[in-house]
C-alpha cells in the first residue's frame, strides 16, 4: 500500500512543528495544538497548489491561515500567541531555497545566486506579510466587537 505524498508531508509538518515546540519548552498540554498549527499551514499550502502556481501567494495565504488559527487558540488557552505561531511557521521556512542560494554563492554562480536569494526573500516576506495581515484583521475584528459591545451596554 502506497502512502500519498501529501499525507507524508502533513505528518512531517506536524512532527517538525511539534519538535520545535518541544525545543521552545512549550507546555506538554499545548504541544499537540502547536504541532497542529504547522500541519494546518502546510495543508493550506498544499491545497492552494491546485489554484495558484506561485509559491509566494501560497506562502502568504498559508501563513495568514495558521495565524488565524494560532491567535484565537492562544486566547482560548490563555497563552501568548507566539507559543502557537512560531511552531506553526516552522514548516514554511524556506530552508531549501536558502540552501540553494548559498550553494550558488559558494560555487560563484552569481546570476543564479541573485535570482535564488531574491526568491528566498520573497518567500520570507510573504510569510511575514501573511502573519501581519492576519493579525491586523483579527485586531480590527476585535476592536469592532468591543465598539458594538459598548454600544449595546449603553
């Protein structure tokens, strides 16, 4: 019986996030949730492959999704958001792209290096932008909720 590649990738994303959560001393009661965030982000990335060919767009949307998971969960568990956000971001880190960039630099292939490092920086920027946009969205939603709650109390 053959295991589909996407299932292996999801298990690896969960395990990688879980491993980093252990490394960052996340409490054992929260380890599963930290690993699940990484798996959710990677699942969204894989699912978006059917719609978008651009890794940059997929990284942006996947990081927004794991942020939309991590922030409310952190509030629910009364834990800082970084406890769930940082491990969830681990599978998205463009390590292979950075490795290729450095390999081109070491071998003196400067044109290839410039193209690859630009691509790596775009992926990193997409992750950061996805997190920032999702956090901003959640902040706005919470603020609107507080305004409506204050009006209702009057």
